């Protein structure tokens, strides 16, 4: 019995776009005025990777010169022609369902809420309506399926008793029993921080992040090179030739297929898919920043209490010559120089989801959350000098956060109390207030006068944060308050000539 083709992703609206709503893949590449993607950070990352996979398949330029000549309009035109050519491979349901494995139908069906990180299932406590499983439309299911390809959470929700590649042992543990699934390669143990270049409109953003054949070869990470989009030739199992090619190609990091899925009327058949190497083995998504300079590889993780804009200097560390660490984000490094010359607007979007783990099971709990930040970059003086100055100002902001923490802690210690919770709140408030001025710091850190003004504001944020947590109503409180006020003398004195003082 054949399955009828329905809900084609090229024609049907399913992709969230800011100020517009849901649009189709054809609309994405046809409408140059779309500003940015909507949805939560994981959805934005997954959609961006899909659109880049289409663009790389349709319009990978040989080098930067070819990239510049093609432009965003040329890229969009090639993508539309490509989508028409492969139209029959983008049906959500049918004989060849998009990014799905009909052979995995032997796996147990999971309810869709079980694979949504924000939905409470099993014995998890339901706190708000957000945690309740809801009806999902075909558009919702298509987006969920796309997210699961790289961001499936590790644990026992996958049915790993079903193995499609004969002799494949990746789904059993050392005891020969069914193994728990590893986290998706785009998620990692606690949630990778992903970063992309940002243009003025969505199409410019995709063009800025498009890698050339020359760049892919120079990275020496993807031994297969660009690779083939999975809808052109889906793998037949976990270790078939197509699966192996995805493991070592750029396409395999854009669309990892780390989960084998098949949508049904009641949920989805769900099993672990292709196993990809991690950053410690030298493989990571191009949008993830990894530092390989030390004995042990380090990566930037999501931290809801440390918003992504605070990692900007780490993501851009390849610009500086005096960086203590060298985080290499291939997606940013590959396009920043040429973007400075050709982009109408240039920024960095960073975001992701923080997750927790316990005994191999991943979940969202406590302070875990989605986070994202956008920082626009000054094209006029983007380079090593600008970066070193911004990096120094970030070091100073970190020091201010420590000062307000220490001052608040000592205020309570003076009165014989434990002030750690209040000190943490004061430090967090300082960072929240500072976020409002960070874009001005990025724009103006090349101008001593502007930096001087901003340092006065940041110093005032320290005082505000201290006063908020340290009352001075009684005589005892007033004495402790006056004794432990933040000392900002050095920071404010240096603000007279911040660049020269830190040269």
C-alpha cells in the first residue's frame, strides 16, 4: 500500500518569520524583504542550517570572488531552481517523507510531547500551561522533525532495539543491552552556543553564512567536503555509505540525521540515527566555537545566567593577537572579512538551549532555558585594534561584576549574615543593566570620549545593584553600607584615557 504525498514544504507555510508569520520554502527565497526568522533559538538554528544546506547544495561558490559576484539575489535564484528540481523530495508525508525513515516503523511510537523540551511528560511536574502537550499542526510537526535532526536530547526515549544497518553495534552498551541515546551533535552535553553572521535581511544573512568550496577545503575538518543533501539520497541505516558520508561532510553537520523518525497520526517512531563525532574528536558544527589550543578541547556552552552577548569576544577571538584562548567558530571566521566589505548591515546572532543531564537522561529543569543575543558590529573599524579594545572593556566589566558581588557579600558579613544569595542577585542585576549599554560599547569603544561616558554609566550600574540588595535604613545597616561601598576609583580614573592606559 502506497502512502499519498501531502504537505509539501516548498509550497506550504511552516517556517516562522518575524513580522510575517508562517511561510513556505519558496517564499523564503522569493521575498527579499523578510527580516529574520522567528521561533525559539533551537528552531532558528535548525531552520538556518536547513536553509544553508539548500543554499550550499544549490549555489556553493568556488571562492570569495565568485561569492561576491553571485550576491544574495543570485543565490536566491539558484535556490529556487534547486527546489523546483527536487520538489518531490520535500513531501512531509508519502513514500519518501522528508528527512524520515519509513524502515524505522518497527520502533515504538512516542507522543510528540515526549520529544519537546518544554513539555512535561511522565512524572514531570506541570507548572504552567506551557508544559502541557498541545495539538501540533503539520507545520509544527515539520519544524519539530527538523529540530530533532540535530537537537534530540539524550536518554531512553528512543527505541534503540531497532537497528537498520546489519552488524551495527552503536545502539547497544557494553553489556549487550539497548543503549541510551547520545545527545544530538548540535546540542551536546549541556547545550552548545551557536553563532551566525547576521545581515540586514534574512536573504543577506544566508548569503553571509554561505561557505565557499575553497573555505570548506581549507577547514580540513570535513574530509568528504560539502557532501550530498540527505533528501537527494537518504541513508538506509546507521552505517550505510550515505550515513558515513554525512559523518564526514559539511552537509552532515547542517543536517546530522542523528535521529531516525517517522511521523504517524499519534506521534512518531523514534530511534537513534547517525552517530557523529564530538568536538573532542575534532568535529563540531561550523556555528559552534571550539578552542583546540590546549591539551583538552574547550567549547562555549549555553549559560542562562551569562547571556550570549558576553561571549562575543570569545566568538571573535580569532581577530586578536593577545587572546588567552582561541575559540574558532568556522561560521563566523569564514565570512566575517568578506562580510565587512559587502554587507549592508553586519552583526552576530548567538543562542541555544541549556539542558541538564542525569544518568544519561537529558532534560530541561531549574534554571535551564532558551537564550539568544544579537550584537551589531561596526564595519568601519572592525579589526584587531577594535577587538583588543573591546576585549579590554569586557575584562573591566567582569571586574565590576566581581566588585559588586564582593561588596554585597561583605555588607552582609559585616552584620553576621550569609549574603551569597544577595551577592549573586546584585551581580546578575549589574549584568542585566549593562546589557542595555553593550551595543553602544561595541559601537563606540574606538572613541575614548564615548568610552569615558559609558564607564560612568557602568559604574552607576554597580552602585544601583549594590543599593538594591543592601538597605541602609537602620544605623547598623548604614554603617555596613558605608563601610562596604564598591570602590570604583581605578576604573573611573582609567576612563580618562582607557585605550592608552591599556595599551
